[in-house]
């Protein structure tokens, strides 16, 4: 028997699309950054300020206030919805943009990207892990706002039955479930913004530049969505359906715009992740 015959057979296991160990390591890195922790504190402060302001206000929100604000004193769950409505314009997109901007550009800026690619992991798997971490970060940020809003609202205004925008009343449990659905829906939209930020992050080695570019993309989408003269463009803007989470608080739920928002978010993720992969796969990593 030859030496070759006696050599053990090496069985190669197929690589999983996303490594759980690498994902956990990435999440520890993301959540361990002081600026991200400070960002969560700022996000949590908004529902706290809203609930205290409404509670201590001499005059309660009037007829000209947004629907969610007018309903806060009737049910504390509306604090979470009011906070999400305010923060979806800037604070939440900024929080996700910071995470996405750091994904690749931050590694390159610190000089760790080259060493990260020396471990047995392909660039595609690395990008998938980065995208997964960004999406999880979007959910953490959104649910931080929602959970703090719910706790503050229940503590100051109580719970009970929820009166929907259509005037129908539902039980507390169903109302809580709808708030969770609204937060998850917005998190999906923010995850799509994170995919845009991931692509931008592959174009530069400056994480601040990638963050600013992603925030500008989000803000420009909001601005264009408010201009009637470019109405033909509105259905294709990432932020066009974000505020349609209000349709979850009608009886029955109006799924048309909500599903359209989810389909649009999925399309953005596919397109911009493909663009990020096309850029990153052939990128000469020197740092």
C-alpha cells in the first residue's frame, strides 16, 4: 500500500452563506462601539421626552396634532408610534447609516480589512455577514424606540383598549402586536437603507463620508417624495412607503401599501447588495 493510499481522505463541508461565529463577532464589534451605544441612548431619549412633554403639558395635543399624538393620552402604546413617526425622518436613518458606513470603510480605515480577508472566508460571505449585521442593527435601533415608548407610555398613560385610526377599538394584546408589526416594517425599510450604505462603504475608506452619503440619500428621498412635480418618481423612492405603517392601525388592515413597501425594500437590498458585491469582489484591498 502506497503512502497516498494510506493518506486520510479530507471531507470538505460546504460553507454556509453566513457564518454564525463571524456574525456574532461582527455584532459584538458593532454594538461595542461607543458611538453606536450613544446613538441608542439618543434614540431611546426621544420617546421619553415625548411622554413627559405630553404628560406635563397644560393643554393636550389639539386637532392640528398628528393622529398618534392626539391618541397618546388615551393609550400609552401611541407613545411608541409617535416616537417612530418623529425619528424615522432623521434619527433612525442616521443610526443605520453610521453602522452601514462603518461596515467596510471602517475596516479599511483602521487597516483591519486586509487581515480580515486572510482568514478562511470569502468576500461574498464577508459581505453577507456585514449585511446581516446591518439589518440586525436596524431592528435593534427601531425596537429600542418602540420598547422604550411602550414602557414610558404604559407607565404614564396606561394601556387598555386601543382606538384605531379608523375608529374601531381593539384589545391591548392586539394593539401591542400591531405596534410590533409597525416597528418590524420600519426596520425592514431601514435595513434596505443599510444595503445602500453598505454599497457606499465599498467605494471609500472614510466611514464618515459613507455615513454622510447614506444620510443624504435618505434625506433626498424624503425631499423628492414631497415634490408633486416628480410624482412619477415617488413609487421608486426608498422612503415613499415608510409612513404607510399607519395602515396597520386600520380595521381591517390595509396591506396594499405595506406590502408595496416591503417589496420595494427587498428590491433595494438585492440591487445594492449586488452592486456592493460587484465593487468589493474586484477591489484591491491595501489596508
